[in-house]
């Protein structure tokens, strides 16, 4: 492993450490954006939501920095075996976290549009769903920091819970819209928020899969999928 | 050459002490750093005596650096607050507490891998200096709260300190909850009284006799409820004030229980069935008679309120183990669902708010019981079976011969 023996070229170690640092910082910012956007939504905090939209720029910047770093590292050091896996994983995880940041930003952007969401009952499903999702992101990043394949595998298993949450949110919102056509605008935005959360959960799973791959050199098996929410309601 | 290095070392020692004092570190940490500084200075001085100018300056400085690093590590290990030494961006050292919270992998990692918080990253790398601590949530366990402070140790070296604020935060939330609950409980009867007074102003004709009488009786009931609540709050604070002094009087539990049972029977139009079951030849308990009487009143009162109407309520007093006495109050009511059991002794916690308020409860009865038991160095156990009833058991220490001896000599 890179950090147990160290490389002959000390600068290589430093490059790898810095790369991991960048990924972790980016992850921390994305985590903050996810929990912050849901909090802003529930509290109807327009300023907080605007702040999250602003902060997303920094996440994009760090992602670009990671990409430059990885290209330079591959060109100069020609990493092999676990080093190569680690560098590739960092590159892919950077891309995934960037997407998570975008989803969080998208949720924050919807906050001013969901002004009358207080009347939409299924709103109460969002905070517990968001807490499951941010736990997943947190654990996936912890697994990355500790190079821990066991935690990574657990994160992948949690994804089912998020999918279940999304299904129940979907059904609850559909019922709500049928009964209260005046709130359809808000309810639709909430549906997108739930979908964003569900996508963040998927990306956290992908991060965990990359962590597992970087740590063990093996791919995690295909996850079993739950029933499709659309298909279920058509029955 | 060696002289300059000596001067440098002593200078370093002084600077270290100065930094420790200026950075307002906790006392233990300041002392530790001052100690390390002293050791460095001593070493430098001793070298002058033994080696004089023989050793090359560079070597000497290197050796001193190595020993001071080892000493710093030893000092960090001795402190049980999570501490990190960060060099540039790399975590150079982490003590055992920090590794327990952040994971074993953090040493030699980038500081941002160890602490993933955006504000923390800026502070640690020196991008955003500041004196205000940063609040971090969810390091280690998800609901732990930390306060992060960064103290510069040198041009690139920084000491990162994490202070656990979980307890402080919980206490603060409890205080806010308590104030909100207490005000709500006090306001409810007051609102009823005010409303009735307003209505009474209009109902003063000769034909309103019965209405007046009914309203006045409700007002009296509500005022009494408020009085009970304030009494309970007062006795709670009195018990809490006394909690560090264990009560030393000898109290015979059996007569006390009989007294309380009589008092509870006396109030009601139809006396409830309260049965006493006392093992023969019991020693006295070490306790405070007034507080134990209040404890019994609260427990029997609860048993009558939430038990089967009319009883029976059983009070059993035994000596289950040497040195202890047990006092159990059992009813045959509906019981308490298990998920409520751990929270029963919280202030203002109610299983069924409507029923408890209708029965004139303040929501403080079991909280008072718990505090009394704690002051008596006893134990409280609540067992409940749905549909069968609830048994509250209190374990109290027996009065020993020494207690009597102390009283005689005092």
C-alpha cells in the first residue's frame, strides 16, 4: 500500500496524499451541501439555499484540480497496481462527488419555488430520507479515508432503503396531487427533490464501489434491484 | 557554532512557552508544553557543560529536534483530548484519543482526509485564519458535536484540538426544553382561570348563582393545579440542591408506608384498597423522612391514578440483600408500553398527556421520585406488563450502626 512502505520517490507519496486530501475536502463540501439544502428546504431558508448554490462553484473547482492532478500524476509517475487503482478511483470519485454537489445545488435552487410546500404532507418523508442519504455519503467518504472495503460494502447495501423511501415518496405525492390539484407545482418540485436524493444515494453507492475496488482490486457484484415505482403504480 | 544552536534551543523553549500561554490552551496543555520547553532548555544547558563546543552545531540541533519530537509525542499521548499536529497539510502526529475518534489511518494522511469539514480544511491549512472555534457535527459518531481550534506552533506546524461538546449541547437543549415545558404547564391553568374570570364579570345577576358556583370551583381546581406544579418544581430544586449530601436519619419504612396509605385513603369518598405487605424484623432505612414520604405519596398516587379504579395497590417492603431495603408499589392497571419506560422519569414526560392532565398530574412525580432515590444512593426500577400492571421498586440503603453512632456523638 502506498502509505505502509512509502515509495522510493518521496514526492510520489506526497502527490498521492495531496490527491486524497483534495477528494476528501470535496467530499466534505458535498456532504455539507446535501444536509444544508434539505435543512434550507424544511426551514424555507432562502439565504441558506443561495449560499449552497454559491458554494457549488468551489466543488467544481476542486474537481478540475483533481483532474489536472491525476493527469500529471499518471504522466510523471506512471503508477502501477494499487497506486494506479487509487489514482483512478480518486478521479472517478471526484466526478461522482461533483454530480452529488450538483444534485444538492438543484435541491437548493428549488427552495424558493416550493413556497407553499408546508401544505404538502409528504414533505415530512424528506428529512428522514435525507438523513439516510447523507449517512450513506458520510460512510462512503469515511470508507475512502480509511481504505475500508467492509464499510464500503455496507454502504452499497443501504441503497435499497433509499430506493424504498423514494417509492413511498412517489406514491404519497401522486395521491396528494390527485386530491389537491392546487399544490401540483410544489408537489412536482418535491418529487424532483426526492429523485435528486435518490440519485445522490446511487452515487454514494458508486463511490463505495470505487473504494472497494481501490482497496481490494475486485469489483463488487451487481446489486439486486427493487421493483420499479412506475410499474408498481400502473398495476 | 554550538553556542548559537544553544541560544536557538533556549529561544525555542521560550517561544513555545509563550505560544502556549498566548493561545489560551487548557491549563493541562499549557503546563505540558511549558514542561517540554523546560526540558529542551535544560538539555541545551547540560550539553554546554559536558560537551562544550565539541559537537558540531548541526548534529546537536538535529538531536535536540529528535528528542523534542519524541517528548512532544509523549506529551500528546498523555492528554485524553483528541489532538493532531499538522505539518503543512500532512498529519504528523495524532494522539490515541484522536486516532480513536478519526480512525487509525489518519497519521501521515492529508489533514483534509482526517477532518472532512470545509471550514476545518481552510482553517487547518491556514487559508482562513481566525480565533473563533469551528463547530463540527458527525465526526466519529453521527450525532457527536465537536469544537475545533487550531493553534500555530511554528511556520508550518499547527496544533489541532478537538473538544467534545456533545454533553454541553444536550444540556443546553434540555434547559431550553425545560423552560418551554414549564411555561406551557404553568400557562394552561392560568388561561382557564383568566377565561372564567372574564365570564364571571358578566354572570353576576341573581339567577346566575349556580353558574358562579361552578365557575368558582373550576377556578379553585385550576389554581390548586398551578400550586401543585410550583410546589413540585420547588421540591425538585430543593432535592437537587441537597444531592451531594446523603441523608443520615433512621427511617422506619413500615409505619411511614402505613401513614401514607392512610392519607391516600382519607381524601377519597370511596376509600381505595391499599394493601401493605411488610416482612417481619426489618431494619430502618438511612434516609430523609420527609423526602421518603413524598416518594411514597407520588408512587401510591400514581398507582391509584393509573391503576384499576378502586385498587388494589400493593406496597411491599423487604430486605432482598444485605445492607439494602426494597420498597415496591404495584398496581393492577393497564401497564406502560415498553417504549415509554426509559423516558418515564423525564420532567414533564407523559405516556398519555390528556389522561395525566385530567387526573391533575404535574408530569413531575416520577422525576421527583428519581431525584429522591438518587440522593439516597438507592436504585429505581420500573417494570410493567401491558394489561397486568406496573411495579415500581425502590432500593434503599439500610441504616447502619455507624449512622446511629455518628448521631450519638454529634
